[in-house]
């Protein structure tokens, strides 16, 4: 029961989205909270209508992530970056306490990536755990934990030049700065 409660309060965005092909962006976004749906929600979504209790959040999040004009588009017709943003809205819609995000900026252009990170960082009450290989993204967070060869190579607030070498090694440090 406790594990179920934790899962229901956890949002997850994978590097490769797991959206349902053939369905609209809107329906995919709403499915992020499917475990809380009531019969009336199922009936609304089945008819292509957004349940009233989700309408405001869906509109806000879709607009913030630039997918508000794509709500009726099937996700298999979207670009990789657009699908990534739909998956992000889906994870945010239930307003989780914990959000796990795996390389969520990998399919986004720098402007969209910065907007997504800013929005995630401002999510009320949510703890964000983000995996990334992008030092620009990592440096936007108050705490960075870097892992190399299965061990913690860095755990701190500011990632300096020496730390980059410890994480990536001399052979790769120049390439990732």
C-alpha cells in the first residue's frame, strides 16, 4: 500500500518517450494521471473532452512547454522534441511530489531546454531528480551528484574544472566543457 502511494506521487519522464502512438497529444498528457481517473474522466476522455478538473492545468502546462497548438495532433506525427515536451506535461499534470527525469533535454533545442528546466525547478513542492550528461543543464541545479564507474565522483554545489576532470577523465574533459 505504501509503495502504491509513493508511485502515485511520482512522475517520470524517460529519455525515449513512452507515449501511446495513434493517440492525440492531449490524451497522452491526460494519461499521466490515469490512476486517479473516475468514471466521468474516462467518459470525457473517450469523447475527446478534457475533464473539467484537468482543464486549467493542462492548458497552463501545454502553453508553458509550447505544445498548446499540438493538442489534437497524434503523437506519432510530432517531432522528437515535441514528443518529449508532451511527455513532460504528462508527468507534471498530476502535480507529483517527486519527479524523476532521464535526459529530458536531449531532444530539445537550447531555448526549450532552458524553459523546461526553469519550469521543473519552480514546480511547487516537487523534488526533482534529473539524470543528464549535459554540464550546462547540471550546473543549473543547487546540488550535483556525478557518478563514474558506479561510484560517486562528485557531490556538491559547484562543478569546477578539477571536478570535470574527476568525472570525465582527462581524455574527455575537454570535449564536455
